[in-house]
C-alpha cells in the first residue's frame, strides 16, 4: 500500500514540477511529453494525484499524523525532483524496477 502511495506522491510532484513555465522537458516517453507540454492539464493532474495521496495517507495513518507524513513525503519528493531531474538521473526503467522491487518486498514482508 505504501508503495502505491509513494508512487502517487512522486507522480503528483513530478506533474506539478512540470507545470512550471521554466521547466522544459524534451526527452521521455511520448505519452509523458504530451501530458507535460499542456501546463494546465499537468497542474490539474498534479493536484488530483497529490490530493488523492493526501487522503490515502490520512486514511492509513490518521488525520494529523497522515497530514504531517504527507508533508514530509511531499517535501522529500519535491526536493529529489528539483535536484536530480535536470541532471537526468531519473530513467524510467530504473524507476519501474525500484517500484516493482519495493512492491515485491512490501508484499513478502508485510
């Protein structure tokens, strides 16, 4: 459950980051580029994903602790995206591998 939660937060923060006027993304999958080039759609999608993940975090951890945890998760992902995206450290295959590996570990351990 937390793997999907962190994936939602990452995706929401990434789409919110892409909605900035200063960000120009030229490399990536074609479906991503079409979503990113439309700034209003990217911002709406980012708000929806972040709102959904905030509600999911509050459901999992309670009202106050879920809100505080969501703030910490969002700050962490926004920091990672702002710092590492311009250097192209995020490769989609690597992110997919990390997601599947963490989903596998979460399923086995919990």
